[in-house]
């Protein structure tokens, strides 16, 4: 996970309380709800200039920071990553 990704996540995680966001961090437990997940999706797509595939927009993808990062990083062009 890169620093920009973590910076994008933090405002949506109301229960993070300054804790380090690890790959295993449960986004739901840290306060991400379904409405915020949509806003986070738009923020990620804008920041990285990507579009996440519709079939990846599910609970498994948004389960942990690491699972979301894997889907995001797969869409980032090699030259940008």
C-alpha cells in the first residue's frame, strides 16, 4: 500500500483514531459504511486516474485495506505505480 492510498482512506475511517492502517485493518471495524465506501471509491478513482471494474465492487474488496489495495493497484498503469 502506498502513502497516497493510506491518506485517502483515513478520512473515511472514523474509528481509526490515529492508529496505523495495516493491510489487515478491517475497514468496517474502522468505521467505513456503505455510503462512505462509494465516496471512497470516487476519491480513489480520481486520485489514481483509474476505474475499478464493476465485478470488484463487493464486500470482499472493501473488507480490509489490503484487499482494497490489491484491486486498486491492479488497475494502476505500471508507469504510474
